[in-house]
């Protein structure tokens, strides 16, 4: 803004100016102070207080704050902190102010950043944390370089490094590299050192950081065993976990720490395990002296290591002796011995030597010695047994014919077999039994059935797998024989080979498939009973009981037809008649009813029950005009049951079967008015008052256009007739004549849409012509045929007029196409209410 005299108005007093501020200045440090001159001389005269609207370079490091009255101060914001080494050295701040009268001023304050000496700064890991260095003891870490200290001076001055305390075996070079001066021994030297590293610039500013050095103990000593015992004895069959030995060792590297030794067994045997931490040797699994090829003396090699993954190690061998115990029972095989002898065997005959059948598997005597005592059982007084040798000898002969034998065929003798050594185990089976067969049984009787004839009654709806009866047979042999049953004849049909099955041990007869009374009413089976040598047979009659399990079957089971909407009530629809049959029901038992699709109950069957035939009857008239009826297609699902002869009580208990028939009925609307088929033109007039009485030109234009169009059509017909005579070609059929069709319609009502969707078709019973109809609205139209219709002209066209085709044929065809196009466009006009033609 300029003063009216042309001079610039200065509102910012003391600007432009240059100011200096030191780097690293915190927020709120004063940079420059200036005043504002406005009228009136108060802050109320300022509309926009002094504001930094731009800076070059762009920064948010400065801000303006009022200090009272019209004085203001430029201060640092601390965001960001000014840095002489990394940021611009000078900033141009553009300060803007505006008073309430609309006067404004813009001036520049140049701020120069002044360098300031800063202490050195550590870099890398030392800048953010205490560096920890690990040094391995011994020769693995020889004297030399261990770490490089990184530091820098903001002013790029030369830095000096120093280390404290001076007594540590480390030094720092001028480059900041830290060196160790000797090898370290973990067992003798301190385990850690703390080094204070100081870096100093030429002006004496310094920074200090700590480096922590740890001496790492290395595994350089072999562990050694302190256990002296080498031979251990344990009995066999000790439970897993039983302690055998406690092996201990030490590692010189672990003098100041808990033991970190790891124990393992190096030998291939699997009977023992060792605790890897404590060195306790335990039984790992069952040790059986009798199991071959187990040796009684087992050598175990124990290894101790000071690292789980290998390191310094030592090994020692111990011997574990397995002692035998009397832990096995005497065992006799077979546990039940059977021998057959003649009844006339003489006294003193050796029957058995039990030592050939009994033994003790213990390996050392006396654990494997046994004796035989306690001979007992029926007839034991006829035998003697030696307790040491186990020899069984007959003392007297046996006569089966003697009445005192009481039909005894088998002598069951028992012997106690026992260990001699403590704890005197008896055999696995406390009494060893052996049977002596004196007489071999003979099968001499045939099986006999409990009845001479079996007869079973079974319903035809009995489920497959059901039991229908049982047969039983026995014989008089001793001991009783085992009887098995089988069906040897009957029980099959043409479709199934085996319908019946008999339990071979119980004699229970079952059916394997559903029976059908209508196919087979009776089955004759032959059942055989056998005792493995002799057989007997019996006849079994199975009577199949009839049950109502067949449903009525009707013909036809599906039918589709059409009926007119005006069909009279009581009419047999299309002469339709249903004929039903049922294999197991009387034809008089049929009952007919429509279960689905009979909307408004227009259809019924007559008779509805008591006959195997019935007719479909129209029960009530259709009413589409009032909206009562809306469906034009009826899909009826007819149910035919065979229960009409049953009482109400029987219907709740007896089986009832139902057959189904599906009927599809299409209702055809009334056909449209019959159109004459006389060849020629048809003039249909439709009036429509779309103009007022004052619009006199409308009828004039319409009349004139009609006359011109009729004249053009007459001229085209004349040209066609001349062309046909000139060529004298054979006459065509009336159906092949070219179509010249002109229709002009007028209506006294408004136009309406005629593009109705016609989704059904039917044949007019009067004329025999096909017409289309809409099943919802009832709208109808004559169906278009593929051949073009020839409409009658005003003047009758004789056949001679179509005999020849001349040069005017093309014009006539084009005129006909034009008229047809106009006719197709005409139905798209709209009218609110339908008008009669």
C-alpha cells in the first residue's frame, strides 16, 4: 500500500534488519525485537498481527510473540533446533502486518546462525548404549585389537582418546582402537573389566562412555571320574527305574559353578539307562536271565562330557552281573493231556512220563528243579505216580462192562507240579490234568425232529431278516451229538434263488426278502438235520398271508388337454375317463379325490367312489370377468385310494394304499369375431376425436390422403394386370397372389397399446382357425399364418388380374411392404380404454 503522496506506508518499525542467533538455541530464545506503528496507537488498531508468512529457506524454527503494546519479538521455537553444521547458515523471514484501516506492510528479517563449539559425540553403538565386549580366555584370544571407538567433533576438529583406569591390561590408540595387552586366564584373572573411554576436542570439551569387557571361560579341561567301583550285582526281573550304580565325575572348568557334566552310555545294550545330569545308572527294561542270548555279565561303558554337543570327555567301563532267581513256574505242554488206551491194558503198564511234558525255564539249579505230587481224580486209585521222575503207571486193569464203572468213559486225573527251590512256585495251572479215554464213542443214532411236519404263517409285509419259526432235532447218542440244520430244497422263486435262511445251530428260520402274496401264496421247504455222520429231513410249509400292500394303478397316469372357458357345468371334460386296477383290492374299494391344483373346486370325479372307472366332470363354471378366477392352467394331482369299503375303525388300523394321476388342463378364452375369408381389401374404420370442431382442416387432410392412397393402389393393380397379360404366364393359385394390404383406422376414443403379450393359443370351434390369447387379461387375436393374407379390395379382383406379372410387380411389392410397415407401426399407438372395432 502506498501513501496518497506516492510513498510507501511503513508499519513495521526496525525492519528490514539482520539478527544473529547461536546454534542449538532452545525454544523461546529472543532473536529480534521490533515495533508496529498504527492509528490509533494501540493493539486495537491492528487487524492482522505481525506474522511470518514465508521464510527462505522454509522453516518453522522461528515465531513472533507480542511483548506488550505494539512491541513484538521474534523467538526460536526449538522445532527444529538450529544446527550450524547441518542446517542453512541464514534465514530470510518475511513479516506481514495489517491495521484496521486496511493498510499493510511487509518486510524481511534476516537471521544468521552463529557457530558454537560443541563437545565431541560418540557414534555407533556407543552413542546409544554401553558396549559389552566378550573375550575368550587362553590362546583363542591373543593380545591385539578388540574394538574400534567411533566419535566425531561437530566442528571437524582433531580428537584425542584416553582410557581409565590405567591399571587395566588394555590401551587405546589415537585412532580410537582398543587393544588387549595379554592373554587372559579365567581361573586367575578378573572375570570382567569396565573401561571409561574419554574423547576430547582441542578446546577441552570432552565426552565419556563406558566399555564393559567380559572374560569368557572356555572348555579347556577334561572331566574325570571320582567313582572307583567297577563291578555291580543285581537280581534279574528288577522293575524299570531300579538304581544299579551312581557314577560321578568332576570338571576342572566348573570349580566355581554347579556341575555342567553330561553322562551317557556308549555300549549297545538297552537294559540300562543313565541320568544325563546326575550319572545314576538305572534299569531301563525287564532283564530276564532265561531270554536268549542274554549273557549274565553285561559290560556298560559310561561316558562323561562337559558339553551336550561334544567337548572334553572321559569314559569308564563297569560290569553288571545279572543273578538268576526262581521266577518261572513249572509249565506243562499240553496243559491238558489226552491219551486213549484199551480197556484190557494190563497192570504195570507205563502210561506217561511227565518229565517229557513239564519243565522249568529257570537257568540255574535248584531254581529249575520240579517234583510231581498229589495224584487225584476219578479212578486215581488205579494209577501210581513217581514224584521225582514223573512216571505214571497203571496199577490194575479196567473193565467197562463192570457195573461199578457207571458208564465212565474218561478218567480225569490231576497232578500238582511244583518247584523244589524256594518259594516253591506251583505250575501255571496248579493242577496238571490228563484224561485217559478208555472207550471211543460211536455215533449210532439218527437225528429225530420234534414234529413230523412244520407249518409257519407269515404276512407278506414282514421285513427281510425276520424270524418266522423254529425247528428242533435230537439224537440218543452219548455224549450228545451236535446237530446242524440246513435247507436242502424249496424256498426259491424265479427272481430269488434263496428266500429263506436257517440258523445252522439254532434251527431258527428267517426270510431274506419280502414275500408277495400276489406272486406266491405257499412255499414248501425241506430242512435237514445232521450230526456230521447221519442226517434226517422234515417238510416245512410257509403260508404267505395277504395284506393290502399294492397301490391302485390307473391309466392314463398323466393327461394334458384344453377346454373352452364357456364349457357347461356337468360336462365330462374332453370325454376323459380314468381306469384303475389293484392287485389286492376289490375294484369297488376305489375312492377318487383331487388333492392339489383344484383352485376354486371347478373339477370333480364321477363316481367319486365304488368303481374302478371314473370321469372328470366340470363342477362349476369359470368366472374370469369378476376376477374370481385367475388361473388359466390347472395342474391337478388326483389321489386314488383303496379304502372306500373299510369302516372308520378299520381305516385307522388296516393298510391303505394310494395311487396318483396328474392332469394338466388349459382353459381357452372365447375366440374373437370371425373375419370373412373372401379375398380382397378390408377397410376397418376407427374414429378418434383428437381435435376440436374448429380444426376443420383435420378431416379435410384425412379425406384427401385417403383418396390419393386409394388411387395409387388402383393404379398399381392395373399395372400388375397388364404385366401379367403381356407375359401370358400360367395362372397362380389364389394363395400365392401377392399381398396388397392397406388398413386405415379411426376411433372415437383415445389410442391404446396393442402390443399385448399373447401366451396361449386355441382353435375357433366355429371357423377352425387358430387364435392367440392372454391368459391373464383374456385379450385375443387371430394367429398370423406364414403365408400373407390377401384382403378384398373395394373392387373385386378376378383371377385373370393375377395371371401375368409385368414390370409393375416391383412397384406393387414395394407399395405392399410400405403398407405393411405402416400397419405394424399402427398398433403402438396408445389409448386409455379399449374400443370395439
